[in-house]
């Protein structure tokens, strides 16, 4: 939040990832409750709004959020592992043209994701991290890559270990699923 000067972070719990098998995926309610337990910070809002919107692809979710919250400036946050395979996402180029993005270095791909098809396609729109606090006001396509101290744990291992977020207060929610 500090790097990007964000008021809040919305943690969108997806009803299902089209690129992953649902066989090994926990039910939505379980993943939602798990996210709430992990993200106990007053400015992190866990939301199931994708389920309410009926969107399956991020390229549909972002415009729906922008229409529902027209006064809100959104920045899409993702790990470098997602940047590495973003070219496999539905209408990924339109996603770059719809919302500014912040990419956080995560092993194992980390800096290698900067050579991915998506990163190469939009390399000229990448901004320096020193300008990241203005990303929410940038006209898409605009994105930033944040290098970080490497943690060898996968996202799954981090969740099992209790997450990486500092534990503070409860989470503001708008309804049962934060939408």
C-alpha cells in the first residue's frame, strides 16, 4: 500500500481459476474464510465480488469493477509468477490497456518474468519503481515491477505458514463476501 500510495487493497477471492484444475481447489467459502484469516489488516478488504458479478476472467472483472465503482482508481496487483504466464490469460492485452498494474517479484520466476511475452509486449510502458506512487493516476497501459528480497516459499507454503501479512485489526467488509 505504501509503495503505491493505495487507500485499500481488495483481495479478490476467485470463484475459480480457468487455468487451474478445480479438482485440487478448496471450495470458494473455504478459500474466502482462509483469506479473511490471513489478511487481518484494516485496509485489506477480502471480497468475493467476482462471484457476485458472474465474471470468470480478469479481463471481464476489471471493467465490471470500474463500472460499479466509477470514482475509484484501480491498480491490479499480481506476483511475477502471474506475469510470466499472463499471455495465457483471456484477452490479456486488453487487461494491460484497462488498468495500471503492479508486479511483485516472487520466486521461482522473479526477474525471468520480465522476459515473458506480456512483459516484452508492454516493455515500453513499464515505469520506474521510483514513480510507483503515481501509478493509480497513470493512463494504461502502465506497469511497474518491484524487485524484492527473495523468499523461496511458494504462495501455498506461505499460506500454510500463516501468510506474510502483519496481523492488526479486523477487515472492513461490505457484506458476507465483501462485495
